[in-house]
């Protein structure tokens, strides 16, 4: 049984965690399957937006118990190799050139929070719940920490990394982990559909460039070097085929060429 299912519907790719009996918990096999699915979506020319979803009541309960038992007997080198698998998954999701949307219908703990934080946009329902639960097990949320701290900030990370408290969808929204909270699954899906339409209306190359821009600019001092770098980036994009097409379409009051790829 595949615990990760991929589906392509026109320009929308959906990757679904599909092990509801175990609350979509991670192990080395699931991590490898999910990483491979993301890489396949990146290569799929027809896919413009990738949605990360999950089956059942939980989004992801984090690490699988049997996997954690195996890891307890690993050597330091084996533990490092194992942790790098999860690190590669998070880096792959965060670094995807295409826009990513998390559909959070239930509990997201540990690494599940990392998946949400790695996505560009996250929408959840009132049933969504979160916990950086590692400290309760004498562990730390190390591999997911760069993405979670970027999403919720250092101050909130101090609290939730140390207490391992559970927090609800409203708190996740307040912290910035969720962009929107919907009352029901149907409302969430309708909102994600609207977001996907908005994403498909924008230029795919400009979106990839925007993601690269955010990564390059975030947390850097505002100095002459940064000003010059941002000027170089916009100069290059203006001269690109997509940049020229976008401007021409705007001036000619017509849809840009990529608009035909939205259905």
C-alpha cells in the first residue's frame, strides 16, 4: 500500500498522505515516498500548483512510534543519515519552484507542523490542531526548526518548542502558521480552489523568481549590496520572455499567454 498518493488534475497537483489508521505518521518509507512525489510534481510541466493534503482525521501525527523505537537503537551515524532523510524532504518542499498549499483538516504534530510551515500558503479548518511535541519525548524539533521559526517567529518558538503545548487553529492563524481558518472541510476546499485560481492567474516564472527573492532577502540588512541585488533581479525579470509578455498583455488589455494554462 502506498502511503503517499499523487494526483494531477489539469494544472493542480495534489499529494495526499494516505495512512489514516496511523494518523499519517512519518517513517523512513513515507518520507522517501513524499520526497519522490514532490520531485515528480516539480518535473511535471503541466502542474502549476501543488496541494499537500491528508486522508482521515489527522493531517500528520509526526513520527511513527515503531520508527522511533528503531531509531532509539541506531548509532550516531545511522541517526544522522535518518534525520537527513527528513531534512531533505523539508528542503525539497520548501524549495519547490511551484506554489504550494497545505490543506490542514486535522491534527498536525511534530514533523506535520514542519510540512505546514514549508508550504507557501496554509489553510486549515477549526478541527486543525498543532503541537511541536518533541520536548515531551526528550527530543527537539531540529530538522523542521528553520521553517517553523520562519513561520511563527522566535518568540512563539521559545514557548511552543519548550512547552510542547497543543494549540488550535485560531492560535496557528494568529502566529502566522495558517493563513486562513475555515469552519468546515467544504469551506476550506472552496477557499483553496479560489487561492489556486489566483495562483494560476500569475506568471509561473515570476512565482519561482518571487520564491527565490524571498529566500534571498529575508533577514538580511538593508544595505547597498541588497539594493543592488534586488535591482538586478527586477532588471533580469523585466527582460525575460514572461516579463515582456506580461507587460505587453497588460498594455494591450488581453490575457497573458500563461492564462490559457489555468484550466
